[in-house]
C-alpha cells in the first residue's frame, strides 16, 4: 500500500512533467508562427527552406523571372512590416548560388529594387573578399536586432577550396550582369571622341595590294609609336552620337574590327591582324585596348542627380529589349560610375484637351477646334531599368537589365 506522502510526491512529479511538455509545445508553436529570429540562420543547408523542390536547378535569374509571375501574397509572419518595401514578397529564406548566376539576378530574387543590394548585403569580415559571391555559396535572409533585413553568406561553397574546380572556371566570382552580353565592350574602345577621330593613328594601307584586311593580313599604320609585339585595337568609325539637349556631336560609335600585333616598328609601323571580327578598311583607327573595366561592381544608385536620354542602341534597332546595349548622353562628368542603375521612362506626350471647363463638342466641332485647344503634358511611364557598365566623359554604355515595355531611343533615364 502506497503512503499518502509517496502518492503526493508522484502526483507532483507528474504535474511537473506535464507542465514542461505543454510549455515545450507552446514554444514550438511560437517558433513556427512567430516572426523570424534576429540572429542569422545557422542550420545545415539540407534543412533550409528552398525556393521550391522543382527549382533546385534554376539560376537566380530564372527563379526571379518565375517568382515575378506568381501572384501569391507574402506571409505577414515571415517579413517584418518595416521592411515590406525592401524585400521581395517571394524572397526565399536561403539560396544556393549556382554557376551561371549573376549578382543582379540574385538581388532581383531577394529585393523589390535590386540596386538596393548594398543596403542589405552583410559584409562578413571572415571572408577574404566579402563583396564577392561564388558558386557553391549559400546566401541566407536574416533580420538584425533592429529588424532590418540582411543577406548573409551562411555557408562558403567547396568551389573556393577544391583545386580541381579552379581549372574549370567554376570558382570564379559570379558577375554582376551577364558577361556574354558585354564581353566585346569591356576591353575594346567603343566610343571615340571627336579628337580621337581626328588625331588617332590609322590604317594607311595593306600589304600585297589588298583593299580590305582580315586575320593574318599585314597592314601599315601611320602615326603609331609602338614597341615590337605590342597589341592595339582597330576600330571603324561609326555613326556620330548627338546630344539631343544641344544637338552637338559628343562622340562616335567605335566598331571593333581586329587586333593589330606590331611586327615592325618605324615611321610607318607594320602589324599583323589577329582576332578579326569583321573586315578592316583603310582609314580605320588604331587605339590602345582598355582593360580597366570592372566586372564585379556592385549595383548602386548614382551619387548625384542624373537626368538624360538614350541616344543610340548598339545593334541599330528601333525597339530595345532586355540585355541589349544602349548609349546615354550622360557620363563621368555627370557623376556616373560603373554599376550605377538608372530607371528608364517613356516621355509622356503632349495632347490637346478639347474638354476643358466642361466643354462638349460634336466630333466635327472637335476636329475644327483641336488646333486651338490647350496642350496638356501626360506623365512619364516606367519602361525599364538600365545598368551603366562603361562610362566615358560625356556618354556611357549601359545594359538593359529589365524591360516592362518596349524601350526606344530618346527615352528618359534618371535616378531610380
């Protein structure tokens, strides 16, 4: 027979266990439904919430395009109210960086405005170059003690350490924008100033009476003081670039034709054409190659107020779409730098208001009175986003990284 004291002790112990169990359930429930923790997530990658099981093989750009088509409402419990205007409602808790990703694509996946990436990117002092992101890295969305969102490098990929991957190029840091779209413009002159067109060295003639030159042909260059084996870009002078603000010529499009490898320096320099992209003609300019354009710049808004226009498109088409290259009439002297992001607007038309002051005309009366009606300026409409990758003094080359509508020459560009 159990004593009353022993029975009381067992009942007390049972109640204590029940209390702990209930409190544990309550704690688990609060973990599932409460706001995200302020500390960075440290669980293994296998336990992280992915975009979707079917999206494991998608790059960030593909995932961002896929997410933009979704109309699902964001979870109020997963995004603090004060960051609703910053974080993409469909942003994943974590993302595994893949080969083929770009920084712009990843920023689009996490943020409503990708150029705000520097505002949320958590600089990890333990990483050799904290600005670079590599295939194999895992990025996690977390929130600081002040509730502000942060994108953190949660787990470094093996691509940084495995020497077998170094020979394949997989371990290279991901570029800001698709490299293949701008590769031809990174190391070759692509805008010539009026002074360069007038004074730069030029192709004087071809050996063996050729009228045009291609790979392997020898050319004679005038006014080039260069050492043996030096390399120069040969550029054909393209269409003039005029600033619509004052109609002045601010430069000329430079069309790369080939690389000239100096074989015999002298008053008239002889060179061999290599890496030809198109035919070289007499009079084409010989320019030093430019190799100082960064590939891994961070997207950012301009530091100064910029307001300009698109003045040319590289391939000469009338309608411009995503990943096409354009020229704008603003450059270094206007405060632009590589990585600056600009919004693109279609300038609103000016239309005549034939209904002002409650007036009501018949169609015939409207036709007669249209020329006397007052003009009203319609608002500009957003058509896309441009990222500057190669600024010059008065003009810049930019890549269309987003297009919500057709973009045309003379559309307005300005701070986002």
